[in-house]
């Protein structure tokens, strides 16, 4: 089961969700993340927070939905922050 966590920039919330999910979830569950407008880099504070918690940061990167066109997710979870005035991202692929 492949889970996609989405936010707008894919630099903090969805990255944290991906890493924590993969740290805690049993096989065959696996998480990936993307952004509707990817920032292109993960916030250093996100990485240091995960490392401090003993969660691997290997392979984490800011990317868009095109990274998953060949292997679409089974479930899509958006982690937007409407309080900050952001529009929640939309995933238009099969899921």
C-alpha cells in the first residue's frame, strides 16, 4: 500500500509525514510525499527535527507529483494549512 502525503511546497509538513509514516508503519505500507508547487529543497529544520527523533532522512527531497506518474499512490492525504491562507493541493492522478 503506497501512501502519498501532499502539501504545497513539499518542504516541511508532507516531508515530516512521509518520514514518520515510514518509520512507524509496518510492511507493506510505504509513504512518499510531493507538493503542488514544490520548493525544491527540504527545510533544514525539518531534517534536524527528524534526525533528533531518530528518524531517517535518507532520500527525502522536495518534488512534484510528476515523480509518481509511473507508480501512482493507493491513498492520497493532503496536509495543508488553511489557517495560513494556503490552498489545499489537489492530486489529479489515479489513487
